[in-house]
C-alpha cells in the first residue's frame, strides 16, 4: 500500500509539473506541447492570408461602390462628335465617353476615372483604349487630350472643346458639327462667312463648292493652299473655276455659278478632287441599296463610292441621300473632314 501511495503521489506531482511547464510556454510556440502541429498548419495560413484578402475585398467593395455611383448618375444627352488634335474632353461626376477612333490620353484627374469595359481605374497620363467606356466616379473632375483626329461618343455632361479652335458665334460647342467645322477651318478647307460667323445652315453655291474642291485638291497634292479670290469681286470664284478646269475637277461650264448646288452635284465635284485610291471602301454597300439613288441615276457611281468609303452615311437610318436637295455648310464641313481625315470616316450597313 505504501508503494502504491508513493507512485500515485509521483504521478500527481508529474501531472501538476506538466501543467505548470505548459503554462509557462508561449501559446502556439514550438515549446507548447498542448498545441499540435496540425493546429498550427490549419490556423496560421489563414492568419497569414487574412490581411491581403481583406485588402482585396475592401478594394473590390470600393470599386463596386464607385461603379454603382457612376451608373446611378445622370446620363442624358448621348451624342457622337468628331474631335481634332489637341481637343479636350472634360468630365465631371457621372459623365462618360467612348473613344470610337483616333487616340487620346487622360491628361488630368482629380478623383477617379473608371474604365468600365475592363473594371480598372486610370491615372493621369494613361493612354485611352478604343471602344472602352470611361466614366467619372463621384467627386471627380478630369480631362483627356485628343492626340489624333478622333470620333467620340459622349454621355451625360462630358464636353468636347477644340484646342486653338476658331471662334464663331453661330457654332456652339455642343453642335454635332462643331469639331468638323474647327478641323475644316484650321486645315484651310473652308472659311467662315466672316471672322465671327460660319453660317452653318446656309446652303452652298456652285462657286463655293468649286472653290472648296480646288482647295482640297491643292492641299492634297501640294501640302498647302495658295489659291486666292479673283481680283474682280463680282467674279471672285474665277481663280478656282480655272484651277478646277485645269485639273479636271470640273469638266463643264455652269450657267449660274452663284446658284445653290445639289447634293448629287456636290459629290460629283468632290469625288474628282482626290484620287480614286482615297475612296477605298470600308463599308459593304450593294448597288440600289441607297433608297433614293439607283445605279443608273446621275452621279450614282460617285455617291456609292462616298457611302462605301464612310464619307457619307445618309440623312436617316435607311441611308436616304436626297440627291436633289441643297447641301448645308454644316454638312459640308463634315464631308470635307471625312474626306481628308480617314479616321473620321463612318461605318454604315444598308440592305
């Protein structure tokens, strides 16, 4: 009995000492015999990964919040414009745009600009990607700069302003033809009626069309325009008529050069101002698919060439051309721009 009591005392003492020793060890350390290896393997990887996973989760939450805020913002007034080099695209909260063609970069940003196409955010200096949509998140003001002639779909309160643009009191920055007028005037392809007015709704005369076509031809072949109005103001267009005849831009004599030109005749003259190689087709437009222009009609070959090259798209969704109507100076600026700047040309499909 004495031996048994002695052994029991020894075991009890060992148990107490073991507990004391374990308590003295640091929990979770290699010296702690109560913490198993499997516990460590299963517990510590979660602890190690918890911080970066939480940061990632927080970042995604912030991005989703910004996307929801941008989506909830007003997006009225969707329209498409052309922008000349050095133009600025200004953005405020909720505004967005899509770069359809050309090139541009984010010049400045206070806040967050989101590329909603791939879910990323942009920093100032970032190059913009064609066909991606960019949105200004909450509390954001930003500006992108156009590098080469661009076509832009604008949403909400985004604004396009042309760098060093001519100032016409009758051409507002939100007009669909604004950038085209700026480009055509800067290139010397067309002039305003005066230094202050462009007269976008005025119809073009035959004389004016011949002048513009002659200037287009000279700029294309010589790199600059040196033609000037004739000294006799009543025949101011004679210089251009002579040039057009010499270069086979116009091959007939008109009875009244001051009368308004039809859209069909306008295309005929301008088609002759550039080589046929400049009218390479980008659109598949089959014969007789323009509703009011059949293959046997006068100037049909040139009109279809303009549609196929993306210079003309028609006046409605069906591609109606209205060949016998007169043409406005706003439309002329758009056509001149597309003729001279291929990145401004449009895609169209008719059936």
